[in-house]
């Protein structure tokens, strides 16, 4: 069994003291990137049917989501951080981080009521960005089928937060207490 954490550089006390930053750039730049994409794609297809879109969360979710969408021959939609240059009308959703708050945006008109989406990101910590992305998708009338990440930082999301849809991950770090 692959220990994905071995391929991901961890930076303690970043972006602030007490937070560990899991730098997936080290996974992307190494020999296990294609294996990670393959394993995440398998998580999507093993547990989810009738997917119409893969939705990636800025920015590392763009890398993984686009690769998974390519593997599945599906359209790819980007959810961006507020302030990113994004043309047209936008939907917005705010959420809390371990160390502050943020807002995500989605262009109107990319998804609709018949679409069935899988959200892809690098990791899940508090669940805030995953839930906010799900809320953006639901605002379009589309359905969220599942979230998929490389890492689940369970110890950050304690007690377990109900996200409103299932999550599949390659590796769990820490346990719920």
C-alpha cells in the first residue's frame, strides 16, 4: 500500500504557527503523480455513476481535476478564489479556514440542473472549501455526487463535519478523537 504522505513535503507552522502545510507540489513534480491521478480516477469511477463534470478547486484542484477529467473524457470546471480574473457573472460562496476565511467563485452558465459533478481538490482539512464548492454547484441546479482528494486531514475536522456528500481520499492523516 502506498503511503502518499511520503511523497508530499510537509511544512510546519505555515502559513501560521500551529498549521502544517501539505505541499502537493512535491507530489506533482515527482514520479508518483501519474499514479496518484490514476488512483483518484479509480476512486471516482468505483463509487460514482453518471458523472457529467469534474470540478476543480483553485489551485491544486485544477491540476488534479483537469487530469482526472482528461482520463474520464469529461468536461472540467474551475472554481476560483474571489479576486481572480474571471469574466462574466459569478456566483460566490464564503467559508472558514483553519486560519481565517475566504470566498470562492464560479462562472454562471457553466453548470445546470442536469449536471452531476465530482469535486476534486488536493486535500480536505476543515471541509470549508469543499462545502463552499458544493454550495456553488447547487446554486446552478447541478448535483454534487462526491468529493475526491489526495489527503484527508481528519484531525482538523474534529468532530467529523457532515459535508452533505461522500468524500474519497487516497490517505487519511490523523484520526478523529
